C-alpha cells in the first residue's frame, strides 16, 4: 500500500491536475472579484500544463518535447495574466472596486 503511494506515476499527476482544474473552475464560477477570477484562470492553465507534461513523459518517455511546448504555454499564460492585471488596474482606477457585478452595471 505504502509502496504504491511512494512510487509516483501517471495517475498521481492526473489527480493533481484534476484537483487544480476543479479549484480553478470553482474560483471562476463562484468568485465575484475580478482579481480572483484572473488567478483562477491562471490555475486552470497550470493544471493543463501539468496534464500535458505528464502525458508527454509517460507516452514518449522523454521530457524534451513536453518541456519545450509547456514552456511556451506557461509563457503565454503569464503574459495573458499580466495583461489582465493591467486591465484590472485600469478598471480599479476608474471605479474604485473590482466587483464583477458592479462593474457590469456601471456605465462608463
């Protein structure tokens, strides 16, 4: 029993990826704060990268291709997060709040 838990295999990475995906999805669906929504979207993208690396390694027995593509995916998602944070900062300066419902109802 303990030997199975200590030998990390594909299923461990898939469970981790699934749990991160659920946390991100709940954060996007439940939260009204725009900053939390952006952070949850980043967690979603990280879970996809973990899933991709796990399948890339266990299907090909090589991390070369999976690492290169995952590096580009993480770089693109980090750039998207930075752009989203700049937009949120501009929204905060204009409205003094980051509540999604209030921002939606407010006329510019």
